[in-house]
C-alpha cells in the first residue's frame, strides 16, 4: 500500500542533488531514479543554482558542508528565490544544534551521512505528500488566501482525510456532522464546506446551541409570531429562515433539549417547521451542518439524545483530529497566527508595528512538544500573548505561557490508577499511544519506528499485535 502511494507521488517529481562527492551523487541519484523520480545532479552549489534558474524542482537535496558554497547560504538563496522547492540538507557532522538551525532557516528535513535508503525514501515521500496537500489546499481555497477559510491550515497527513471529505461533501445537500474536541476548529470546517458548495453566495448562519437557554433557542432557530410569549411584540424570523438557500451550522448539538430534538428531526426530514406560537408551516431550502465535542452515540445510550435524530444527523461524519495528533501543523499554524496578530497590530497603530520575524528554535520545540489540551484555539491565544510580550526579533520561551513551558512532557499522560486498575493496565494506553504516534511519524516504516523507540523490530511487531495496530500504520 505504501509503495503504491510512493509510486503515484514519484510520477513527475523532479529532484536536484547537490554534493561535491561524486560517489554520493552517483549512488543517491541511482537509488532515487529506481524509485521513479526524475533526478538531476550538480557537483557545486553554483551549478545547482544554475539548474534552478532554468528548471523547476520539487525537492533539492544538498550537502550542508560544501567547500565552495556554505550550506545555509545555499538554503537561504533557494528559499528566497524558489519558495515552492523543498530543501533537504545532508551533513557528515550532524549535531542537534546544527539540525535545529537548519530547520529554522527553512529546510524541510535534515539527514546525517551515511544516509540509509529508508531515510531518504521516507524524507522525500513526506515532502512530496506535503507539497501535494498544500497545492490541493491552495487550489480549493483551503488555506489562508481563501475568503472565509482563513484558519483551515493543515499539511499534516491527519488532515488529508478531512480535506478529502470537505471536497467530497461540498457539492451535495447531505447533512454533515463534525466531531472533535473543543478548539479543533469545527466551525471553520463548516465554513469551508459552505465556501466550496453551490450555496456559497447565500447566507452561512451559525448558532451555538449551548449558549442559549431552551426557551430562547427554539425561538432563535424557528422564529416566533407576535404574542407567542411576553416579550414577543412582533413577528421574528428564525435562523432557519434567514439561512434560506444557504447553510445553517448548529454547534454543540448535543445540548439540544428533547423538545427541540423533535423539531430538529422534522426539519431535517421534511425541511418544514412552525414558528413558536404559530400554526403556519414554513418550508426552507437549507444545508444543515452540525457539530459536537461529545460522543453522540454515548448520549443516545444514556437516553439524552434521540436515536432517530442521531441516524438523521450522522449521514456524513467529519472527525477533526486534536492538535496533539497534528504536530507537523504546529509551525504552520503558529506562523499563520503570528502574521495575523502582527497585521492587526499594524492596523491599530499609525506607526509601523513591531518587527517580529518568527520563533526561536527553542520556543518552537516547546510548542511542538506541548499537548495542547485546548487545541488550535489555545495555540491561537498563546501566539496572541507572545506577540504582546515579545520585545525581540524572535518569540522566545520567555514569551510563552507557563503551561506550555511546564507541560511539554505531558503528551502521554498515564491513565489514573483507581480501584481494580493495575499498574500494567495503567501503562498500556500510554505505551499504545507512543507506538501509534511513532508509526504515524515514520509513515508506517517499522524499521525506523523501532530505531526511534530503541527496540528491535520483533518486539515492535509483538507490541503492535498486542495493541491491534497491525494494518493501522
């Protein structure tokens, strides 16, 4: 399965190798050509730059330690003039500091010589997958350039399924249920669906069902007639009527009362309803999107949510992954929010705003290691705070909230040990989570995963079998 996907990605992908060592150029180019890539080679940085002037490349794999061209200078030139080209740097003198600096300067990955075939295969596959997703997002207005889709940012493979589902359901009239933890961006996903649909020129109406009491929520959704209750001094259309020909988004749908659930079931089935206090039936043409951070099936089993309504709303389910499962998206989101708040700062002031150029490697490392229980919303608040407090050219650790600094090692929390729970049982879920994340990070490569975890492949296989992870990588 993985090899078939790699083959599809390899078609048309152009790679430029830059290294002064002719043996490395010959061996690496031969391997990549066998993988199906179109490979060019250059023995100097200057020659490599000439190639880039005359032809476009998906990936440049360059030696960071060439005598005639300083690696970071070559990287800077490529990033400044060929932004669509991803750079993977190679070195024979790998250190953590040099790796961090290389990534901070814009390299996609960093490989230490001698380079194993699996390492270069995995690195190239990752960068091509990321480029493919970014290109699709750009074409479908799902990144920051698209109107109404400013916050739908994601290059991590966990988001690929989300984007695929958005594109698949956008043209239909089907009801969509968006699930996920608080702060993951469910409302932004709903807006993305609307923006991609034929209804985009009509209203998008959002209602937070948990923010209003039952008596007001029914009136808010379906409207009321004059005299329906004490303060009803005039007829008022509801949100369903306002959203005519457009989309209505019902957030926190699990909080709907039993009475409201009955009316929702009817409007979903028949697209008909009566205003509060009225007898005249109204028909509407609306697309309904709902969201919840609860397990609706558990709510059904507990008797708090109607089973027939559950089957009606769960036509298409889009599950938005939590930020802790999208570690590769943290730098993208952080940069996005940084630019957003800097732009707002410049708008509020007549003088030019502060010149914050980005994040220090240490600050980005802390943010990548933090579990983000509040998800994207918490990250956004974190960056807003950092922009206010930062006094230098780069946001540093001292500008981050204490929770981010103190909680960087809490990504795999233990299951609380209660009565009847053994230590082995309490440790099982964190171990499963660590193995699962490592498999995902290594694109299912068991050898790389075993090396990362410091165990042999036989032990890894046994643990994957124990935790039912075979076939899920």
